[in-house]
C-alpha cells in the first residue's frame, strides 16, 4: 500500500482520487495507464490517506465530499466509499491570490506551524506528499517541501515552482533520507508532450524550429488563477524550456518560443484547448509550418502522470534512493533537473536506471533493443 498525502484538494486531486477507484473496479481493464505495474505496485495500491487545503468549502470535510466542493468541477465519475480522510487545515502563505479569494475562501481555523505539520505528516506515515497548489505558490510550495523533507516523506512537486530542479532541495531531502521529484507535471498527452514531440521530430529529420507558439485556454480555477500574470513567471519558463530543450541550442531556441496559458473561458470548464504553431526550417532553409489544435481533459492529463510518479517515489524511497534523482523526473515533468532531448530519451533513461536497481516496470513503452548498451 502506498500512503499518499495531497496538498490542495482541487480538480487534479478529484481526478486522482476518482481514477484510483475507477481502475480498482474489476470490470475495468487497465487501459489508458502509462504503466500498469511499477515495482510490483498497481494503481489500486495507491491510497490517499491525508489531505490539506485552506478553503472553508473543503477543510473539515471527508475527502469524498471535499473533491466535489465548489469551485471544483471534475464531474462525479465513480461511486466512492467513505474515505474517513478529513481534509486538514494548512498554511495559506501565498497560496491564495487576491482575485481567487471568492473561489478559495480561507477557513477560520488556526493555521498549523511547520513543526506541527511535520508531526502530523509523520503520524499519518505518509510515503508521498503531492504538491497541487495553485500556480504562483512560491512560498507555500517551499514550506510544504520542507514539511515533507523533515517528516521523511517523498515530495512530488506537480506545479511550476523550481524545487526538484534546485540542488539545495536535493541536499535537504538527502539529509532527511527522502526524495523529491518534479517540477511541473507534463500531462500524459498534453500540450507540452505533443509540442515537444513535434519539435524533436523536426530536429531528428534535420530541420530546426525557427519560431513557435503554444496558446492554451481552459475554464477551471487553474486557468482563472493564472489570470494574474505575476503568478506566471515560473510557468512560462517551465513551458518554454520544455520545448526549447528539444533543440540543439535551447537558450537561443527559447527566444523564439512562446508557450503559456492564454485565456480563461469559463464555459470550457475542464476542457483545455491548445493551439500549437511551429515554423521550422528544413531542406534549403525552406519553411515547414505546422498548425495544430489539441483538445484534452486537463485534469485527466495530470492524474495519469501522478499515478505513475507516486509509485516511483514510493519504490525509490523504500530502496534508499534519496535526494533528487534527476533520471526519475525527466519523462514526467516539464522542468526536471536534467531535461532530455526527447520523451523517448527520457523514458530510456528511466527504464535503464530502474533496470539497474532491479525495479520492474511494465509494460515497456519503447522496444527492449533500444535499451541495450551493446
Ligand atoms: N494538466 C494539469 O492540470 C496540470 C499540469 C501541470 C501542472 N498543474 C498544476 O497543478 C496545480 C493544481 O491544479 P488544480 O487544477 O488541481 O488546481 P485547483 O485550482 O483546482 O486547486 C488548488 C487547490 O489548492 C488549495 N490551496 C490554495 N492555497 C493553499 C494552501 N496554502 N495550502 C493548501 N491548499 C491550498 C485551493 O483551495 C484549491 O483547493 C496547479 O498549480 C496547476 O497549474 C496542472
């Protein structure tokens, strides 16, 4: 069993909790998962046993109800048993933007100190703590990362704050015999994964990306929160560099790449629409233009990756792999400590390392012969 704690009971949390129950059903084939088994763990081994929020709509409620409290809008897709997990009060810090106070009204309950939360996380024997705070939660993310480290829990940083990619945090987690993975979830078949795949295809075929943009619109609180441009600083870097790092000279490529959230359209709800434009230069420097529209369920894209990452975090921690193992983050995050040139490369790195550690993962998504060194 993997004991997971969630920080921020928003739409991803709702999708994550429901997806675990969805795949538990015996009639449901394990289709749509990136990996069915990691280190012997299936998705049904994941148990969300602890959750923190600061909203008065969510704190104090059973997780089963809190995931449907407003302004969450992931629909009810499965019947959930009562979880007995009551959402705990967290520390607000910079988690709630001024324009989000109506959506995330702060509970009157006392905010715990860092030491109190460390004790709490320890007392729940949490294996993995997942950071699902709103974009721009710089201080709050660092606060909870410290809580995880000091409690000896692994920390999965799903949001665009640079924590796993900051060597100081690797050292902190190493000191407390735990680990950190991140930063910023790269959705299963989301805009970044598709944009990267096209950009690396262009390079592989001898061309280069001359200019590109990725415009994203959606209708959930994640998009509403990002209307405050000041909260977007790290998100823009994370999304831009995710594409630029597929190119031979990432910093020059980044000057001609724009990738970021571009609009909040409430009626879209959880549907995210991305418009990707790439102008590449190919043979004889002649242009090749790609214009693409991608439509996805924003939160399913994130939860699909989380169910892999929490299992990896659990297995590595129990095998004594501490700090910030960069090889474990490359495939799953937009801004990992060491980005690979393509997702195939990132996946090959992950598989080879897991193989060295004798940690099974199945099914393998790239051919075995690509993983041999001979
Ligand atoms: N495809 C994706 O959905 C995707 C991909 C990559 C990254 N992310 C990031 O994941 C994060 C979570 O996304 P979401 O859609 O679930 O967000 P959300 O807006 O639905 O939920 C955020 C939750 O955090 C709570 N919160 C705010 N401040 C807090 C604090 N200080 N302590 C505890 N809880 C606090 C809010 O009350 C809310 O319940 C966002 O930063 C998002 O950008 C999402």
